[in-house]
C-alpha cells in the first residue's frame, strides 16, 4: 500500500487505513483541546480585567463619596488611581481579545490546510466562543465605567 493511499479519505469519509483514521481523529481532537486552551487563557484575562475594573471603579466611587460628604478636602489622586486601574483593565482586555481572535483565526487556517492535505476530516467546525462574547460584554461594561467616571454620567439614571 503506498503512502498516498493512507492520506486520501475513502468514499465513505473515513481513511482507507485504520491507523491513519485514528491519527486523523486524534489530530482533530487536538485542535479542539487547543481551542479550549485558548478559551481558558482568555478566561484568565477576563478574570484579571474584571478585578482591575471592579477595584478601580470601587476606589473611584469610595473617594468620590468621601469628597462629596466633605470628609476629604481633595480626593483627586485616589480617584485618578481608580481611573488608571479601570483603563488598565480595559487595555488588558483589548489585548487579550485581540490575541484570542488572532490565535483562533490562525488555528482555523491551520485546520483548513490540514483538511486540504487530507490529514484531518475537519467535519466539526469551531463553535462560537462564549468566552469571547463574555469578554466583549465586559469590555462594554468597562467603557461604561470609564464614561461614568470621566463625565459623571450613568446609564441607570
């Protein structure tokens, strides 16, 4: 049996040789594991960004309320620190989203190339990433927090 027969799928959608079929399936599953690993990486970015945005907004609000109650004469520096934390959280999230999207597009391109080479079936498409959707929602919340802090506006009244 020539090596070309190992690489070419049979008419039924499976490879002619059982070991080649198993190898193709394992390779396909490794793509899924890599995709899930990229999602876990984005989740850690979300966790860090959420902490930065939450702490920054809390610090800002705390000193804003202390200043409004005339407990402090000036609270500008702590409020700026709170804003800086929120901006840092937003920046980390933007970089994390950009890296995730770039990585996933590269992974999809690699899988399509392997499908064209006859090395994997490529039957299963990558589903929409819920982690990416959550990170985009968190990015919107972070932007609203910055708008609220900078312009003293609130989406809730």
